[in-house]
C-alpha cells in the first residue's frame, strides 16, 4: 500500500457526502481507499431509491446500446461513478485523480490490517434526523442485479471472527505486560537501578 494512503470505512455513511469529500481529497493529490461500500446509506425510502435506480437502468443508446451509457450494479462501482460525476473527469488532472481512488466491497487484504478512518460530517446518524427513512446501498444493488452480496457477507463474517480472535490475543498480551511492569516496579533490584538512572538523568547541583 503506498505511503500516505487514507483508508475510509464507509459503513453507516451517506453516499453523497462521502463522495464529495473523497472527490475533493483525490483532486488535492491524496490517495483514498473506500472499503465496505455495500454498507453505505442513501437518504430516502428503499422503494423510492430502487425505482429511481431502475428508471436510470433503462437509459441507453437507442440504436446501439453497447455504446453506453453503462450502468454498474456493484455498490463499489456506484460509489466510483458518483465520485466521477463530481469532477470534470475528461480532463487529464481529473483522470489522474481517479487513479488515486480505490473502492471495494467488503474489506480485502491488505486493508483488513490497516487503521480505517471515518468521516464524522458524512455519518448518517449525524446528518439524518431520527426516524427518517434511508436505504442500504448493498441491498438495493442486490435487488437490481448485483450477484455477490451473499459472498461479501460470508467473507465479512470470516474477517470479523478472525479480527476478534486477534484482538483477544492482543488484550491478553497487553494485560500480561502491565502486570509484569507493575511487579517490576516493586522489585528492590529494579528500584535500585531506577535510583541510579534518576541520578544520571537529574544530577544534583554542585555546591
């Protein structure tokens, strides 16, 4: 993974707000990776957003549909398309910016072992009033033709189980280290060495 890459966990974020922040950052030269795109939300009821998306799927070139426009079904590609729509993507600088952007469904390696960030101003719980309806992006894509929702959910369960085991081992190591440090502080030999170190670090002033 290139140095200076920011990994953003998109779970519980609103699509448009994440897209606007990501578009701005890649245009500024930063590398952005968006994971768990299938857990993003869109404001509005599920049936309304689904009907809007299905009406978009019908838009095509009448004489030769193979020439586009191409409609993606995967949540990650929908997010990429949304970000692309927020910039002049035919300019060379915007094409270079899109190369600095990566989008994924789930959390593939090596991003499963890196620190993942959130965008507070894009979280649904901070932007939508309680009780307002919203749509899960993964569910909507699944119902309009995305075929890998079950696969991603299975892989995510395995990843979370593995992460929980790793964290349990790490907590045990941290607890053991703290106990060892507490016991070492009370050891007379350690106290004697610590006194010498304190005298070296903070010598008494000459009279």
